C-alpha cells in the first residue's frame, strides 16, 4: 500500500499547528496539493512544505519523520487510516480521534487523545499530562477507544473520561482518573497522589500498591470476571495484567465518597505479599 | 444620501403595512426626498425598521463571568476570523463584545437594551458596550436589592428613596430601572429567598417585596423615565409561580411596568412533576391591563448558559443540573448566579417552558405590548430569533414541532390549540416598533420622517427562517453596514441615557454610608460621562402626580 511520508526539515522555534495531518484530509490530495496545505506557526499561516518534505501522493497511511515534539494536533479528529510518527509528537496528538490508529515511537506531549471517541493511540515512550482527558470546561473526556503508553505519563490521566481504556506501563503522576465518569485506566507502574479524586464511576486498576485518599473505602478482595476479558484484549497489544486466582487477588476500594461516587480502584496484591 | 427603492415597507409606527414605496435617507435620518446619492434596488424585498431588543444581557461582569465559565461553548461554536472591516472573536451563547455587535447587526437589529447592570460594575459594562459596535445601547440599573434603598423603604422615607434612585441612575449612566426578584437577592445573602410579596424580607422588619415593587414603580413614574419599571418578578422559574405574577401585576395597577421574560413566570402545578402552563390566565389578565408591557423570554431547545441577578434561583438550578455554578455577591447592591444549561425536547419541564414562551406571544392580543426576546442568553442566544419568528408565523410547523415533545407534555400546554399566525406587520411590531415604544425611543423602530435611519432589508421569501437570518442590507444611522451577507462598515453605536432630576444634597447622605459599607471609594463610584460613546439623552417627563 502506498504511503505519504513527511520529513520535518528542522525543529520549529515555536509550536507548529498542523491540523491537516489526518488521512481524511491528506488521502484525496495530490502531492502538490498536500504541500500547499495551511499550517500555523504561532499566529502566522504558512504552507506545509515550508516545514516538511513530502514524498508520495495522498494515502490513508501517513509517516512522519523528524523532531516533531513541537508539532501540535497531529491526527486531530481523524476517522480512519494510520499515522506513524518516527520520533516525538507534540501536544494534542489524536485529539477528538474518531477512528484509525496513531503510533509514536518516541515521546508524546500533553492532551494525547483528548475527547477521543474511538480508535487506537500507542505511545512508544512517555506521554504528558491529560491523556484521554476532557478539555477545560467540557463535561466529558474520551468516550471510547484505546490509549496505550509504554513509558510514563503526567498528571490528570483520563480526567473526566466516560468510556474506553487507557493503559500506562510506567508510573503516572497526580490525579489519575480525576472526576472520572466511566471507562478503565490501567496503571501498571503505579501513580503519585489523589488517584481517582472525584470519580463518579469507572475502574482504575493498579498493579502496584497506591496511596489512596481517605474517601475510598475497602470493599473486598477478588478477581473480577470482566478483568479476564480485559486482560485478553490488552495481552494482544503487549500489555499483561494478572487475573489468575493462583497468583493473587485485587483489593477493591470504592469511591470517591466525597462526591459521592460509585467508582472503583482495584489494587493487585500477589499471594504472600 | 441613500434611496431604498421599490421595497415593500413595513413601518407599524406609521401604520404602513407592506406598501411598496421609497425610503430616503439623508444625514443619518429618514427624510422625505433625496437628490442623487446611492440607490438600493429593494424590489422583491421587504423593508423593516431596524430591530430593537428590549431585554438582553450582552455586557458586564456577570456576562464576562459566564464567558470564562464555558470555554467548551466557545470551542463548539463559530470562530470569527478578523477581516478588513471586522475584528476576530467567538460566537456561541455569550459572544465576545465585537462579535455581539456584528451578530445583532447581522440579524437586522440596531438597538439593544442591556437589562441588568449593578452600579459597581457599571464602568466595566460601559467599557464593554463601547466595544460592541454598530448597535445603539442602553442599560438598566439594578435597584430592587440595593441595601441603601431598602433601608429607606423600611423607614418609609420614600421621598429620599426617589432621590437615591435618580442619583443611582445618573451615577451608573443608565437608561432605566431594573428590579430582579425584589428582596430575594438580599435575602439570598442570608441563605433565603423572598417568595411572598407580603412577608418582610430577611434582615428587615417592614420592607416586603410588594413594597419594593410599588415604591420603585412609583419612583420611575414620578421621575418620568422614558422606560417604565423593568420587573423580573419573584419566584422566577418555580412551578406555581403564576400566582405571584398575577399578584405582582395587580400591585402595579395605576403604574406603568414592563414585565420581563414573562415565560419564566407563567407556570402552574405544585412541583416539577406537575408543572404546567398557565399562559392563558396570565395572558387574560395582561390583555385587560394596558399599563403593562412584556417580553416573551422564549426558550429554544439546545445548549445555553443562564445568567441572572437572581442568585437563589440559580442555586436551585445548579442543584437540579449538578453541573457548573457560579455565584457573585455584588456587595450592597445585588448578586448574580451563572449556570450553564441544556433545554431538552424530551424533558417535560423544558417542553412546557418552550411552549409557554410561544403561547404568551400568541395569546397576548396586542403585539404592541409583547416583544420578541429569549432573555439572551437565558432562554437561547439572540442569534436564534429567526427560529422563533418561524414558529410564530407558521402554525403547521409548530404542530410538527409539538410531535417531538413527550406526549405527557401536551396535556400541560395550550400550544396545540392555538392557530394564530403572525403577519410580517406584526413581526415588525414585536421586533422593532413595539420595543422602541416601550423604551420611549420614538426615533427607533420607525421609518417616518425624522426618525433614525436604522433599516433592515430582507428578501421577501416564504422561508422566513432564511429570510430573517440573512438580511440583504442593514443600514445603521444612514450607513450601509451589511450588504450581500458581509459586514462592510462597522460604525460606532450611541449610548442612550437619561438624566433624572435629584436633589444634589442626596450625595451628602449617600457618601458616609458608602464609605462605611463599600469596598470602593465614593469618588470612584459614579461613571464619568466621558466613558459613554456618543451619548444621546432622552428627556424625562416630569410627573403631574
């Protein structure tokens, strides 16, 4: 299958907003049309080829090379196809995503998959804060789809998320699942403080012990049936979560009772620990 | 100089009903004849006087608070990019200042009345109105919960109360007086509300909401203000509140009064599950009492944000929605609440509200006394007025819309039985000539000789939504500001003012109280006249009483 390849000429001095980096926009265009697409350097409107070398005509598969850590809005609202970023990606990667796959080999910045509704985002390195979150003022964050992070993530992971899965292998910072309304967050490397603050519904799974807020109360230890399905799904994507009775059990905490909420935090405890 | 040729003219102020004739403009006014100059061929179009909004919230601290509270609304709505003639900004429920001017002009509106301004943020309000181009502006100062005034009513010092009101109007550079939930906002500072007209309000032993209403209505009439007392009744939004509204209207016998957003005050039932429309009873009383005018405060389904000085009501609304809530305490003068809200078709209460607004517009016989508003942004944003015009002009379309409501709602409303359809002439009254008359602005809503040359020209089309959404030309003060769907020129609007007479010694009375109770220095409080852009004064008629 043909690809459209973009190579960043040099790291821009200020953030570059490239809202046109989606297969929906690029696929029907010729190479010359792609090169002329508008991008914004600060408040100035420029052409895409002022910053990127373009190879190939439009396709459903985009490849981005170079130091794109300051390139914002890659894959904004895309509905199909695939974007592969060899290197870092800037803020708002895959925001409002409606379908397709985005893969980053390096690190991503804040607001990955913010308010997305479907699709898959996979970050090879670390992610910033507010992944899968609601933008300021919005009532709901991500409503579906999957975000996978191999490294660590920042604050407010899954803030106000409604549905979907976020799985992070490394540690995350404060306020994971802040005001969460549904969906699942899998923390394989633990979290800093105030995990699940104001959560109303949804599930936060941690494979390492967490410092919980006093507004979460202990319910029981068990291995929920639904987790087997989640484990199988995540296993296929290289994320292993335990769910066998022989290995241990999840401590279930409910909260946040200050809201009051019916969310749950499941903390894995292997037998004998 | 300008001649508008061959259009069908609707000028209710002069009884002109769809007559094809020329309208001539010279020096910003309508004139009998012009020689030379530009000619606009308005064949196949209708010519209306520029729209006048009698009740809207477009500037001030509360509105800015709401803007800050709803960034999600700004993201969702249209962004306006700067052009050679216009500034950039955002639309939505609370458009930015410049965009507010463009959007109003874009509907053919040329005069707006900002209906709630505390003096403490009057300077801010006027600064924002300066940045709201094209339209002429007036504003009403909030008085019905002003502690200094309530103290006079408590003590029976009504003469001094009149001087205080007049001083406050001039200090705020206002055009009239607004009363919001009289006594209720003061009571809210004690965590209470004022639900009965005859019970003393919290913190007072004699002052009741009824006394405040009567005193203010008398004062406004005695001062001879061009616009009567602009009254937001007690118990807004509450099921069964039509009783309070009827009592209030009875209390106003012998005074002029404008009943603001009557839709929110015409509910029957005992609670949310039994809430129903009582528009028939309200309209019946209203029809028989020519001392009253009103505006619909109609509701349209969709997202918006509610902003009102009625703090206790906003707290109830927040408890109902569980969404966001903002509360502002405006020292000794008033309060304010902000709650983003979604009116839903499938919600019984919202369905009743939607129907009541339309019912009042259809049941009140005299279009000169009921005006088109949505209490922007409370019922819906003002730029949705064409949707209401369509509902008023097309009974068949109304019936189709009724099918979308929950079947239960149909038993609580009267809309299905109403077959009245507004004519273009009546639309010109409720959007322009009527509100101009209520505001005491004979030069507005009028295409007669000598009136301000504020004109809206629409396609004469069966699709009234399209027709009123996109005027072909809008002329403000004789300048063509909109043409072919583009803003060609952004003229500055005028500030409409009154200067009621008061005893200058009243400031000696106010000053020490002020220095004791306010956070602001007395000398910094009144707004300087230099702050008002192109001020224009309307005379006060001294009362014969």
